[in-house]
């Protein structure tokens, strides 16, 4: 029951009731909602007590974010830099077998997609936007085929709770992609006062709807809500984020499943380089449930040798310098520097570091592109592919 009313169908969820349960797309130039004094007072009085042990799927990312904010834990992650510098010195003295970056090979001048000045580079840019466009053209054909056969569009429901501006931008981009491909989106937008029971009821209704093939709850949820419970409640066949334990377990055991979108997109980006993956050493920085752990499984599936590094890894640069494929999902601006990268490596910058509403590279692009053979830009690399994979998962879920 929501606000004293039973939800009977998806129309009740997304339609406007007497209480104006508003479901709307953010406008292009929409500013984050700033609560009035009255609204603020109401929120303080009605937001349930924060559970202190609500497990979060974003835990590891959040931990890295904390590193940024709280100087104390920063040392934990800053340490490898010092060790790295020591190692660099050792290498310069000829004590290492690692190949030093060759900077004088044939170089082309490129411009970073995010408008930094031109500089010499020997890397090829892995263009996530262009690859996305190509894949989305195929997905649009599949969505059309589905519609012809089933007399309805593939349906994706996006649940968003609260006013987090970054989350609203993500949702807006997902809806735009749906429109582009021919997927029907159902946006269920609720304010921060939404209770766990209300959210449970929303998910149950979406689980039961014949029009909805895929469901995502935009993360992070407000802290008073139990994220893990909600993610487990989503029907695993509609779990197009691939976060349900059943889908995580299937990935772990090599079974066909709905797979997390960011790692799935990373695999496509790496494969687009046409480099052979088998036997390559892949090093991942970050161990989140959304990126680090699943990408490790997927690269293992591609017969890579995989190392997962994280905030407590000792001598990080020693690991990263051995990576043929380096995936950086850290959340710390330009954390990976040129001297941490093996010459000729494929570098994937997940760019999950958000500061003042803007995404920043986890990798120092200018330095890295003098060493790597291929590199993804931020923005325009992993981001567009994540949304494309969400679309692919929605069509896959509908077609089962
Ligand atoms: N918040 C940040 N990334 C994601 C994602 O991939 N899926 C969902 N549901 N929320 C997110």
C-alpha cells in the first residue's frame, strides 16, 4: 500500500493519482530540487532512522570516496605512490626486467575527448561513444523485431528515490537511450521520504507487471533504505543491472546470466582493440560488486590471468606495471600515472571519481597515453557503453 492506496498495476505506479505521485523525466536543464524550509522540516520529521549496518553494493567505491575526503585513510592509498617511486628508481638502475616506456616511437598528435590540450601520444583511443552507436543500431533492430512479434515494446522500469542530482543525470541518459533504441521506459520517481515498505511494494508491482522486462533501482539509495534487500527482491529474470546474488552466482560459475553493465561494456571495449586476450595479465584496481569483482570474473572467462588490487594492496605499482590490461575503477582523480603502466598496455579508465558533479579520470590520461597502446577517455569511454549494455540486457531479459 502506498500513501493509503493499493497499487494494482504499473499505471498506478507511474500515473498521476489524486496525491500526484509524480513520475517525470528530468528536463534537459533541470536544476537539482532545493527543498523549501517547510519541506526540510517535514523530511527531518519523517525520514526513518538510519540503519547502521545496511550493506551497500557500492561499498568499495564509497570506501575509496572516503579516502578522498578523509585525509587519514588517504595514506592507505598514497603509500603505493611512494613505493612506486622507489621501484621506478630501482628500475632506472637496471634492477627490473620491466620494460620502460618507449616515448620516441612513431607518435601521433591527439586531443583528449574531454578537451585537454593536444599532446604527443602513442595510444589509440578506444572510442566508447562510437562503439556504443554501432551496438545501439543493432539493438534497435532487435527491439523492433521484439515489438513486431510481441505487439508491445521491450519495457525497462527505472526506480529513483530522492534528489541526488548525479543519479537524475544517469537516469535521464538511460531514458534517452531507451527512446533512441525503441524501448519503453517506466520511470518511478519518489521523494526521499519513501519508506522501505513502500519501495518493496513498488518492486513487487514491477516484478508482476507483464509490460516490464527489466527493473533497475538507481543507486545509491538514500541511507535509510536497505539496498541489499531491494536488490534481492527484484526478480532475477528482470535484474538488468545484474546485481542479484543469483546473477552474481551464475557469473561466478560461468553460467549464462544477466551481467553487470559496466564490466560487460568494458569487455566489449577491450575486444574492440582486436587484441588477443588469452594469456594476458589483467590487473584491476578496485573490488566493488559493481565493477571490480565482476570484471575479474569476465576477464578470467576470457582466459586472462587476473590480479585484483584495492585500497590495502601493498606496492600497487609493482602489480600495475605488469598489466597487459589495466582496469582502473578507483574513484580518485588521476590516481594512475604514466609510470604505473606497462608499455603497450590496454588501459580502461572506469572514471568513477565524481567531484562537484563532474566525472574525472582515474587515470592521468596525458601520461598514460604516452605509454599505453590503447586507452579509454573520460567521458566517452566506459560511460556510454554501460548504458548500451543496460539496453542489451533489457532486450535479453524480454526475449527469454
Ligand atoms: N549507480 C551508479 N552506477 C549504477 C549502475 O550501474 N546501476 C544502478 N542501478 N545504479 C548505479
